């Protein structure tokens, strides 16, 4: 159930059973008079909040819940199913994202009486697959048309830093900032540009001295895999990117290591 006030989306609580269907829905919104009283005591600070949510299933659309105003967003996905939500919240719902899992071609039902010519069309709307790792460090983001090479530093405990040379939106080769520290052993990954491109990132993250860090990274391309770099120990992660094109990498880092990593993608629609 989506709980809303007249101005902002305030919370969403969904509990599912083992088969994925809703088993219990809870509500937890104070009366508007109570909410107004609380907000009077809150120090006003600029913040971005989710104003509206619309949920689209394989059968129908639910919503919109809240007020459709502000910057519009959507998560276009094909040949994949949503297997989780993530986001951030405080007084209200500040951000929302999804976790997806590829659906193999054997699971897709095609009409028996029709044949389709497969054509790829890139949709220029970028969205994030989220981040794996911890919440410490400063956020960063790099968007590109294609990657030419990567420079990774790691020690025995963590990925120290990541840096990349890529083609920017103007078609120029540029080096990103180094995201992380200066220590560790360097490893260089050079793609067969322009015929090789990044298709996914795999790795591990783990808590080290009370801080979650990226322990290992493996880069999967259209031709091969590079890595693993670092120590494959901790919680394994992988980004499913079926039907998607990677157009950016983002994450969190400090002056000594990489805390988290995520992908920016755009839809490659097939019809």
C-alpha cells in the first residue's frame, strides 16, 4: 500500500510471502494535523522527495499515488523482472530504485501466429541499477558513450581506487578523476575500442573495521572478462543487464578506498 499526504509520498510498506504475492500491507501515516505540527518544528532545509508513484504490473497500472509534479522518471525494463526495491527515506520517501533479474528467452511467451524481426532501438533515458557496497564516502558519477580503458588499484583488503578513460557526450576522449586512494597495486584494462564494450560488473563487498568496502571487481565485456581484481571474499554481487546498455558508472569512495559501485544504463528495446 502506498501512503500519501496531500503534498508528498510519505511511505511504502509491502510484505510478501514466499511466492511473491502480498501477504500483509501496513500503513503508518500520522494525521495531517499531526504532520503539520511536526513539520512546524522541523528546520527547513532544501531536499528532493518523491512526489508521486505509479506501479505498472504485467496486467494493469496502479496509481498515480501522490501529486504528479516535478521531474518525471521511470524504469523501462525488458526481458527482466523486478526482484527488489531500494531507496532512501527520512521524514518522507526521498529516493527509490529497483533490482532486476534477467528473464531467459525460454520464459518469454511469444504469439504462435506471428514472426518478429528483431531490431534494436536505444532509448536515451538513463536510470540507475543501484549501488552495491556501503553508504560511507562521497558520491561520484561518470557518464560516457564508450569506455576505452580502466585503471584499478587494489591491496589485499579492498579496491583502493578506480579511474577510467572514456568517450564523453561530445565524442572526446577524457580521463575521469581517480575515485578512491593512491595506494595499492595498479592494474590496467584496455578494451579493443571501439569493438569491445562493457556489459556488466561483478564483485564482492565486505565490512572492514566497521566500514563496508568493495573487496573485488571483475569487468565483463562483449568479448571477455577482466579480473578479478582484489580479494573475492564477502558478499557477492552482479549487475544483470539483459536488454540494457551501460552508459555510466557511479559509486562512493573516500581518500583510501572504494565504498560502493553502481551502473547507469539505458534501455535497448527489442520489437
